[in-house]
């Protein structure tokens, strides 16, 4: 079926999903959130090592592309994945990464040190073992 102009907006939305994923820190933030629990900004700062302003910019991009949602309670802001399928997408990407690196022993060994992607009930964690 040929690509139609009427379909273009749908493909643009899909492309924007990948724009949201197109930075290593945003991928890590999404991995942190992939356990299904909400995470406070202060905990994400600790986990990522980012400065608050940089984390805020990455979270804004993730919100813009509807990958995360936030909720403020008192002075604390909490984030969670907007869609649980994002966690599965991250696990698939990790498996693909490990497959791509399978012929590069040095990078494959480095991949073994990546933090485990948190998982929700019923999902299988992906590690670089």
C-alpha cells in the first residue's frame, strides 16, 4: 500500500515517539521508571547523576512526546511511564542491543554492566548476562 498524505500525521506521531527516545539520558530515565512505580525527581537525580536543570529538560521532552506523566504532591514531583508498553519497548531495545553487540566482545562486556531494566509483574527482566 502506498504512503498517503492522510497517513502522514500518524507517521509523524510515531516518529515523535522515537524523538523522545533519542537521547541516552532519556532512555535511562525511562528505564528507571519502567518498574511501574512512580519515582520522585530527587531519586532520578541520584540515579542519573544529572544536574536538576538537565533532568528537567529531559523530562520536559518525555512529557511533550507523552512518554511520561507527572504529579506534584506538596513540594515533590513524581513521574511514571504514561504507558506500560514503554517498558516493553525498552526491553526489546535492550535485547536488540545485546544481539547487535554479540560480535563485539569488548562492547558486549560493557553491556553486561548496564543497570537492569526494572520490570512489572509478569514481565521478564533483561540483563546483559
